[in-house]
């Protein structure tokens, strides 16, 4: 994932992924080799299967119905579970990120897909009408069991109404305000986006007490992220990924940030959204 340093940075007013990832990994802990030599057989509720084999500290073999993928990866421990951040698969223009929880007997696989070069996606309203999303970045979530009877993954509302400041490094500081289960607002205080902000889409899963999986994707450039928000440790850890809007070159990097609470905002839709979340709890959607 160190290939981001070889990417050209942009002089345009809105930064591209090559700009954004420079020094965004300034506060990352070292990866772990705890999974080296282990294989996990994952079973999906619809009959899908995936096998993960960690041959080395930084390589994983993914086997599923589409075939085999040998990918470089980084593995980080998150409490009793692990986040596996894989390099981009150039052929499919996708990035696999896996929340692997052997103790709970479950895994959530997030496949993030970047648009093909030259595909601007049309104007925003046409894109929404065609895909149902503001973003050109696609994300698919699939829950797997490592052992029978394991609990699934519930959509969450625990971040909604929270306002946090994220310090990735001395040069990268961002604010996030979580407005609903589907949308959040961000603003950059320091970094390549300094003075910029937007209103974008996100997905949110509850992983445990004060532990959240957050996936966001921007609409102006092909950029997204999968992060674990640990509100006990007040740390965010995950991977930011994207493709250059002009060249189509894909880059991804593991990132980590200290979280500082700024404010909690009263949210009028809390009760209704809790009812919605309760109705669809237990499974990740695809």
C-alpha cells in the first residue's frame, strides 16, 4: 500500500486521492502477525463461501466462487477481533476489507469498487436515478459465519448526532458530524482538503459496546473509507481508498486517527430510526 507515494499529486482546487493519502498514515500502529499460518472458512447465509489463508504477515489468499486472489494486506488487532486491509485488485478495480472476529465466530467482508477510467458517472441527479447513490464508489457488504449460529451484523445509529474531530497526524485534521444512518458532513481543518467540506453517504454497523464500523464514500471524487471507530480507546482505524478522477489509478492506505468529541447534537429522528434499525437488525445487506 506504499505505492501512494509514487502517485502524482494534483494542483487542482479539489484534491485527488494522491493528494489526500500523503501523510494520512502518520499515526498508524504497526500491523500484527497474529493470523499468520491460519485459515478461516467463511459461510454466508445465502450459501456463499469464502476461505481466507494468511500465508505470511502481509499476504492473504482469498478463495471464493470467483476464483483465487493473492493479495498483500495489513492486519491490525481491534480489541478481540482483526481488521484485514487488502491492496487493490487491479483487474476488478476493487478493494477487499475484512472485519474478522474469530472469538464471536463471524466476519464482515466489504468490497469497495472504483469506477472505470473516464467514467464520470454523469451529473449527480442522473447518477442517483441510475444507481441510487450520490457516489461513483460502490460498496457491497456481506456477512459470514466462521461457526454455525454466530450472530450477524446489525445496522446502527450509535454515531448519529455525534460531532467528532479526527487527528490523523499533525498535518491532517478533519471534523465529522453524523447526521443520520445514511449521511454525514465533513470539514478539513488541516491537510490537502483544508477549508473544504461536503455532505456525503455512509454506512454504519454496531460491532459491540462503543465499537462501530463506519464506511463512507464521497461524491465529488472516487474516494471512500472503511474504518473501525473505537470510542473506548477514542481511536479510528481503517483504510482510505480511491482512484484518480482523470487517470483512474487506484490507491489505498491504512490510516489511524485520535478522536476528540466536539459536541452531541439532539437528533429528532432518533426514535424512528431506532425502530427501523431494530426491524432490520441481524444481517448485513448486499
